[in-house]
């Protein structure tokens, strides 16, 4: 019985650590875009993105708020799904390794593959939920206790 409990504790901690690591990249990226707003908006425009400043505000909000939601496990499935939907076009537009010159090919391929891996982690959250150490689970437990 102790081994089963130990395994469950490891899984619980592992899901929390995984959520923190997945969410952190978006929180850091979103905050970083705030200080470099004009440069990022210009880069987006150079890639053919219309209304780049408006879309950048949305991107920052999604990255920071979505990343935080995943970290704390609040509406984590929705946040992860939103990030996947954001990553698909962002990856295809900004990491076109197939069209990159020789000097930037490997860098763009690495970013493309990194985003695919992140999408895999986000899909995992969508399918399994955030785990026991999350606000979603706490709220569900509280609702069940209140119903009794």
C-alpha cells in the first residue's frame, strides 16, 4: 500500500512540476514582449501580420494569463487549449524552417520542434486535467463537500 501511495504522490508532484514548467515559458515570454512592444509589433508586421499591435496585446494577455492559469491549475484545460490554438499559426508563421536560409535553418527547426513539444504537453493537460494540486481540483472538491 505504501508503494501505491508513494507513486500517487510522485504523480501528483510531477503534474504540478510539469504545469509550472509549461506555463512558465509563456509567462516569461509574455512579460518580455511588454518591454519590447514596438520591436515585436514591427517583427509581426514584417511577417505579414495585420493589426500587429492589437494582436500583440492579445498575445501578451494569452501568454501571461494562460501561463498563470496553467501554473496554478485554474481553468487549466481551457488555458492549454487556447495556447495550442495560438501555437499552431504562430509556429507556422514565425518558424518556417523549410523556407529559412542555411544560417537560420537549424534555429528555426529547433523552435518549430520546441513548439510541437509544448503543444504535446498542452494537449496532455487538455486530456488529463491539471492534477490534484490545482485550483480546479480544489474548487471541485469544495463543491462536492458543499453538496453533501
